[in-house]
C-alpha cells in the first residue's frame, strides 16, 4: 500500500514537471518569436539607413519611383488617423463601459457584453468595404469634402474597431473598483451619477488609461480598412482641413507596395524600415499599457 502511494506520488510529480516545463517552453517561445520577427525586420530594414540619407528618409515626399523615401507624410498620416480615432472612441467607450457596469440591469449586461465582444470579430475588410460604400459618400455629401476617402472616414472606422477593446478593458477596470467606494459615495449624500463620475471613474483611471493605450495599439496597426477608406495620398496633413483630405498610413503603404517591389532594392528595404518604425511604436504603446497595469497591481499589493 505504501509503495503504491509512493508510485502515485512520483507519477503526479512527473506529470507536474512535464506540464510546468511545457508552459515554460511555450512562454519563452512566444518571446522568441517576437524577437525573431524584430531581428528579421532589422535585417531587411537596416540597409535603408545606410543607402538613403536621413534628410531624404525623414523628408516630406514619398515617391519611390524617383528615389524619394520621405516617411514624414506616412508618420503624420498614421498619427492623425489614430489620434482622431481615439478622440472619437474614448468618450463612447468609457460611457458604454459605465453604462454596462454601473447602470444596466443584470439581464441587459449579460446580453451586451457578448455583443460587444462579437464586434471585435468583424473582419477589417468588411468594415473597409462598409466605409467605402456607406460612410465615404455620407462624409462627402454631408461635410462637402472633395472625396469621401479622407482621414476622418478612416478615423470613424478605426474608432469603431477600437471600441470593443476600450469597452472591455474599461469595464474590467470599473468592475475592479471596490464596492466600498460606491457605498461611501452614496453614504455621503452623492447621487448615483455623482458617485460614478467623481468616485468610481477616477478610481479606475489607470485601467481606463490602459484601455486607451490598447485601443491605440489596435488602431495604429490596422491595415486593410485604413487602406480602403483614407484615399492613400502620401501628403503632409498639416493644413486646417487635413481631416477632410486623403492621407496615407504606414501600414497601408507596406500593404500596397510590398507586393510589387523588387526584392533587395532600396524601396524594398525602405518598406521594412517603415515596418521597424511601426513595430517600435506599437511596442512602446503596449509597454506603456503594461507598465500602467503593473503599477496598478503593485499599488494594490502594497495596500
């Protein structure tokens, strides 16, 4: 009997060791894949920094046919579309998260949460087609834009795509606020809405900031929908009416030109150089979001 228990214990320890080793390998392999992708981008993109002068590489004109590889129109186009999308999605996302978590009854919450998560599964090409056929004509006719394929059209589509991420993460942040905070606000004579906006939302500020960062990372990395609805004009979006003018993003440039470029050419390396910039921007955004979560957890642990 004793020998049988020892054998079962040894078998359990062996299974636990295998499972732990498998989890460890999978965890390190994920990091390894990211590093391999970055090293591949470096290998293919670094030559452009030697072959093209920095004044040309960070210039204002992107015309690869004439050996002009200015990335500023692409950087500013991506920044303008992403920031506009976040400015649209942030109030809508936070308000929706507050409604789902603080106002909606339990039965409505059980319906709304899965529906919001399903929105994230809509293919970007479908949203891009919807933007071309419905949103772009509406923008052209309503706002009097020369064309409906504008920065604002792309921002509307990206805002819709970022909403599920912002709503889900913000709702989790609101749910993590202790019930005692709400009870204290109500006990001091505050109404439900005063408690929500002056107690609960400020207490969940770090989580909402994380939601915005993740939504921004989702928006800046989008390709197909942006390529279909922003007009793809590599121009400097510095005029007052830039929101109602076409622009081009970094992701759209890579997707549109990579299939036609000659392998090993300067244009080829320039596209990978854009990929390096995009990778670093996305990495920094996710790093800020992760550090915000870590600081929040650390403060919670210290309490």
